[in-house]
């Protein structure tokens, strides 16, 4: 029973982080129609800068610097590389982000080397106990921050003119442009938000119980893919549900893989992908996206 | 005879006699490049012609490699082996990869474009997981050595060197020829597929799914077939890679390898068969050549010193090239090769104008 509750709690917290990451991913997808393979690069650069800056200026300054860096790198990726490409084929542009990712991750990994950089968060490895649940304080804070970030985003998305512009340009870019929406602004702001959200989740994913900043963090960002696709690529609500589902499944797999026998060893590492395969085989468009009907 | 045919003929002759002059390093590099070329041709059929991104190419290359090893090795305490004759095992390895492609091809038919990309990332991670957990396949921490190939009693390894025109032929020389043979077969087949009805149908599907199905093309089946064909090519490449490296570890068949294949076909010019081969040669050769001459290149540091070593440098170079090709120079190496071969041939009246079909983006 205790392990069930604990799995639930850690799954919820992990899921909230994945949801934040997937949200950024979907925002970018909606703005540009590109699967952003550079999500891991944004995350890693931001967290790396946060770690370096926090050494001299303290944790909070580091966090702000990290978030800004993530946003900045994302904006550069969009405005310099994607926008100026001669091709507008989504498949090719997706491969372009894959190249950007490899470039950035290689360089940052080289700088990190074989070390594990500390993030220096003031909470460290404290643990809170609520009833039968024991979880790292950082993960509890992560849950709160993630929920806050998602709420703020949804409010902006629903009630501001920027949110309206984003929804409209996703529906029909040409009409949006005719109505006075500046598509280029929508596009780069979306990338900035995507980059910052990636770093936000990365900051918590690199804190306790994870030892610190390592190049492997970039691989964690791959979780944003199944999270976004399970929900139905392009659906904001779907990304949130997909992220939470993913976190839950992973936490449960991690809790119970020991008692399932040899075949389940390290199952939690691939649970996300197995879930993705199952969902897509049953519903090829994901859970929340309507089947597209096209007129010719 | 056109200029391009003369060039191709000359190139083939050079490649045939090259083993007489090259040393071990270059022979191995060449064999690996040819294996990569076979895999890249398969991928360009799937991505460039059919318009489906797959990041699972390394999985099928891995299935080919490990399939051959498991089938051909003798069983031991640490790892499984069936002890088949190597030639049969090589075909078996290719067959297993093709079978894997066939089993997974409904995915390609069902989920389109970008969804498939995500599913195939999943396949890479699941495949890595299987290799790491099932020691019987991967040999656990020990890794697995690759048995020599033997075709109808003719040994293609180091145990029975041939002497051809007074030059001793070891495994490296023989595998160079084998790689060349496989590459030529793969190349010609792919060219025929691209130029023939299936290629035109796939290009049509890529352009417009609805338009293609309105013309009577079975979209799902076409995509599934492209996926299967790509897996088959990957399997053949996997067997060649295993034979050439003589020792394999799971890390060699991960996400990085899949990315490399995608980089190859983009640099080469998406959808172009000869471009895929050129890209494969470039991406395979770059880190190895830089590594070989690292001590003589002042801007490179040794691996492990934290500076820019040969591997990091080659990633920088080929990523930069990838970005430049996508951003400014559509057509990539294929276009460069086209310029080398002289002005573009006018298509004969009874033939489909293939360059146009392959390049419409």
C-alpha cells in the first residue's frame, strides 16, 4: 500500500515535469509544424548555464540565466536556422533540428566532460513525509511549480491576445495574417516559451534524486516526444495528459519492476515507449486529436 | 558513351584494384563506407522517396549484425549461437532484419510522417534495452566477436589468405570486394525501384496522399513496402558491418547511428541513390580519417583530453554541412556529382524524367 502511494506521488511529480516539457514541445509544433528534436539541446544548454552561473551568483540567478538561455537558444534556432531555410518541408526541417541538437549537445557534453555538475539548489536532498508518502522536497516543489507554470500558460493561451493569435494562426495562417496577426512574432515567441519550459523541467529533473547535470539529460528530453504524441500531436491538453500518464507509468514500472522477475529489469527506462506503441497501435492519431478528414 | 558512364566505369575499375594498393586502415574504412552506403540507400528510399522519417534504421542494421552472429556462432555459456554455416547465417541475418521490417511495417502504413519518427525513436530505445538485458544475444559485458564468413567452402576471413597476382589477400581485402559487390547490387536495384512504377507511386504518395489514392495507389501498402525494403537494405549493411569490425557492442547500434544515416542521406541529397552513397562515404570517413591524422593536425586534441578531438570535430563539420545543405543547397552532394558528370542528360522520350520526380520536395 505504501509503495502504491509513493509510486502515485512520484509519478504525479514526474508526470507534471514531463507535461511541462511536452507542453513546450507542442507549442513549438503548433507554431512551426516541426517536431523539435533540439528540445534536448535547449534543456541541456539551459541547465548547464544554470549550473555554471549558480557557482558565482547563487541558485536563483542561475535559474533565471538558465531559463533565459534556453529561450534565447530556441529563438536563435527558429529565427536564424528554420526561418531562413529554403525548404519548408516539415520532414526536412525536422531533420534540421536533429542536426542542431547533435551540434549543441556535442559541444555542451564536451564542456561537461565526464563530471557531474551540481545545481546548488538550497533544498538539496531533504525529504518530506506526508502520511505514508515519502518524497524528495524538490520533487514536491517541482509538482507545485509545474502546475503553476501550466496554469499560467493556459491562462495566457486562453485570455490574452497573444494566445488568440497563436490559436488562430494554428487554425489558418493566411487568414490570421490577413487579420493582422504577425506570424513571425507568434512563431519566435512560441519557440522562446518552448525553450524556457524545457529548461524549467530540466532544472528539476537534474535535482535530487538525480545526481546533477550530465549529458544524459538531453536524452531525458526525448520523453517529450511520446508525451506529446500519446495525447495527439498539436493538442495542448493532450500533451498535459500524455505527460502525466507517462510519469505515472514510469513511476509504477520503477516501483514494481523488481517483483516482476528478470524480464522486467530496468523496465521503467522503456515504459514510455512501450506505452506509446500501444496507444498508437490502438489510436494512430493519439488520444485527443480528432481523426482528420480532408476535402480535396 | 556519356561522360557520366565513363566516370562510373573508371570509378569501378579503381575500386576493384584498390585492395592491391591500400593498407589495412583504408581497406577497413572502405568496407565500412560501402556498408554504410548500402544502409543509406535503403534509408533514402524510405525517407527521400516515400517521405517517411525513420530513426530506427540502426535497429535493423543491428538486427542484421546480431542475427548473423547468433546464427553463425557456436553456442557458449555466455551467449547463444546456432552454429549455422556462415553463408546461410548471413542470409539469415538479412532475412531477420527484413522480417523485423515486415512485422513493423504496418506501423509505417498506419501512422504517417512525423508520428512515425517518434515511434521509431521508441524502437531504438526498446532495441537498446533488449540488447542490454538479453546477454544471450549481445554477449553481456564481454561483447561478441563475429565469426568469419565462408561461402561454399571459400573462406572470406583471415584464416585462409588468397594470393591474387602475388598479393596476399586477407579478410580486409576480401571484405572490400564483398562490400563492393553488395553495394553495386543494392545500388542498381534501388535505381530501378526509384525509376520504375513503385518509385513513381511512392513519390506520388509523398506529394499527396489523397491524390495518390485517388489514382489507385494503395498508400498503406506502398509505405509498408518502403519500410520493408529499407529494413532489408539495413540488414545487409548490418552483416557487412559485423564482418568488417569483427567485434560488436550494443552501443554501436544506437540512436547516434540512426542520426548518422539521416545525416548521410541529407548531405547526399534527399531521395538520390548516388547521393546517399556519397554521403555515406563522407560521414563514415570523416571521423576516422581525422582520428588517424589527429597528431599531425594542430587544431585537434587527443580523445579524452577535453579539447576538440577528432570525433567532436567531425560532428561539428558534418552537422554544419547538414545545416548548410538543408538551408541553402538543396540537392547536396548529388548535385555536385551531377555537375561533375557534365550537363544533365535529356531524358529519352520513352522514359520517365527521373530527376524531376526524385527532387520535387
